[in-house]
C-alpha cells in the first residue's frame, strides 16, 4: 500500500483536484453531471492529467425551492438513502443540503465471529451561494463522510504451497502450513478468529469565487481536504492467530487555483491563463503481527512473537521499531527524493515513500514488509492558452 497514491487519471470534484483516491468512495451523490475528458489535459487540467480526467459536478443551490428523496432496500438488510433540499435563504443567498447513507449486513458469513464486509456509511454536503451583485458569485461547499466500525476482510482462505520457483500454488482440499482445513468450499463462508475493522472520516471545504466583467472572467477555487482511516484485517484468514495487519492513515491537502479567461476580436480569439498551487501530506502507521508458534513455514526455526511497526510523520521525522524472531533480518531501508520539472515548466520537490524490507537469511523472498511511511508534495505552476477561430465572411 502506498500513501496518497495518485491515479494516472486525475479526479476533480467541483473544480477541486482530489489527490487521494481514498477520499472518493461514498461522496458521489446529488450530482448534476460527470465530465470525462480524454488525456492529455496539460493546460486547463494540468495536475496529473496525462491519462485524462474525471470531474464530478454536484447540484448547486437554487433560487426556487426544490427537494427529493430516494430510498433503496435489498438483501442482507440493505437500506440506502439519498436526498437534498434546496432554495432561497435570504436576498441574494441560496442554500442546498444533501445527504447519502448506505447500510447493510456482511455478505461473507463468518462461522466463529462477526460477518464480514458490512457497511455503515453516512455522508453530507452543505452549499451556500451568495450573489451580492450580478457579476459576482461566491460559493462555499462543506462536506463530510464517515464509515462507522465496518467489518473489513476482503480475502477468502485457500490452501497453497510454494512450487519449485518459490511462487504459491493452490492445493485444494489440503491443509495450510498450520494444519487448518476449511470445511466449507464457498468463498462466502469463512472461519476468521479476528474481527476486521474499517473506520474512515473525510471532510473538507471548497470556496469558489467568480467575477465576470465585459472583458474577462476571473475565478478562484480554494480547497481543503482531510482524510483519516483505520483498517485492520485477519490476514491469515483462518481461526488461528497467525498473521494480522493494521493501518492508520492520515491525509490532508490544500490547493488554490486562480484563472482568468476571456474573448477578443469579436469572439474569434479566446484566451485563458492562470496559476495553481497544491500541497498535500500523508502519514501512515502500518503494523504487521506474526505469531511464529502457529506458522511453521515462515518461522519454522523461530521462537517468540514477532511484531513489525513502522511510522512516518510529515516529512520531518520517522522511526521504525521492531521485535522479530531471530531468523529475520532487515536487508534495506530506502528513501527517495526527486526534483522534477514537469512538461509545463513547473519545478517541484517530491519526497517519496520510505520502506523497510525484511527477509529470511536463507530464502530469496521477503516474509514481511512495512510499506509507506510518509509522502509530501508541493507544486506551483502557471499556464496560458490561446485559441483562434477564423470565420468566413
């Protein structure tokens, strides 16, 4: 897992770039439209848009009263809802409140603990549109989302063993390295001793100001986004306490876009220019727990419990603490920083992931890894664009 992993296809929400893909799920409700643009988009959408982009445009406040409500039910006691209320609040001020909920029981049956992959999610959005004059629009958007103690666990058990090349090969009907055999062949029936956990909160604010004159239009988009997430799973997928994995993830970003556009020569010439700034920072704690008393393959010569912990903080400091069985040794700690010049001429510093790799002394493959301590990114750039249309007659 890589902190703040950016997709090659950029994602925007109401003109604001969303660098963390973990902030998107569950926020796509009460939408006006979805824009899909083929890449590369290096001028108007220059940030990480070589593969194209997707922009989600939410419904805006209206000067006439509006409301809607949708309710959906399904199996596993699923109940989903979505709705919005919009209308005038005062002279020149309109508002809109929208929400979305998603709730269902786990669809993977766990014979010895809580069922897996349930959902308990709530999201809301408040927008205020103020028009002090006919030429000036001020839009404020506040949004938030929470996933509340969901039961994580996206894997199903199957026995396997390394082949001659060291790669895993499935062995149906056979026990795993600890002697456990799953009695039910269905991947939707499991025996996991640990209840997985998924908690997530996403909240942010976007302020958009648009000023129109006879010669040009000036637009400012200011955005702040914060994501916190905890994920934990029973990684061995069995009733034995062999291997657990937990992640604590924190992400925040701030961006500012200022652009100006207009027309000249009776509309034959269209122009646009602007400046853009982006800063985001990620910290992630990843903890992997091994119990060599049960795992006679990875720890067949070891005694005592094993713990690997990794922490990074904001690009300034980090520490790694680990207490492992004697047969494990660290083979490398790597960090990387790069000074990049992108194709628009913007210079930016990128501090990449720090990684700690662990490996058995007599094996050619790693048995554990804690990945992704921190990532910080600063970007400033500007752009201009001219388009000329020749008109006959």
